[in-house]
C-alpha cells in the first residue's frame, strides 16, 4: 500500500477513535450509553474506512452514514445542534480542527453551516456519531478564496443535543 494511502487510513482511524472515545466517555442526560464491544467497534471503524474510499479518488457525491446510531432526538433541517466534531482534509489526511481539542462542544443552527452538514445530518439522532465525506461543492467550494474551497472534507460528528 502506498505511503500516502497508509497515512490517510491512519488519520481516519485517529478521527474515528476520537469519535468512539467521545461517545463512550461523555455521560449525562443527553448521551446514550453504548453497549458496543471492542470487536464491534473495530468492525465499525473498518467498515467506515472502506466506505470513505480513502486512498482513492475523492468522491464527487456526499457520503453520510452513522458510525454509531443514536436513539435520542432526531435532527431536522430546522434544528439547533450541540456537537463535538473532528474535521480531516481528504488530500493530506491531516486533522484540521476538532472541538475535542478545546473540550467545548459547538452549538449552532443547522441552517447556518456548510451545505454538506445541512444535507448529511438530518435524520441523525442524539447519542449517535455520523461520518460525513463532503465534496468541495457542498463544503467551502462556494466560498471563493477559502483555504479549503477545493478540498474534500471528512467530518466525524458526535451528536450531543438537538433542539
């Protein structure tokens, strides 16, 4: 396997590990405890990596799938969300941003974020983690001059609360 592909695979593993750590470590009324075994988590990570196509050409279409399905309140297009997220750049495998670094979740109306989130998050539920692979046209591409305007983005979004 080429070195660049290995770097991307390890980066995706790191992002997913952060998501799983967050899912299992946060308590409280807004979290849904997980009953996953270590083997189930390993299989979910492996399936998510295969589904992204990391190492190959960037997808032209939005990919949105649950890593862990939640069973709380469902996200609607009009929802306000509280989430933890990690953003990875497809081309380099570099983690560009993570709310886990600051320890503070982000809260915002879904209508106020990039189109890939607006299209990829409805239907997800509190307690879940969702993987989004967002092509430039649904990310920062429409924002001429943005440093990520030509970049495919990978997000792992851990859904804490929905109102």
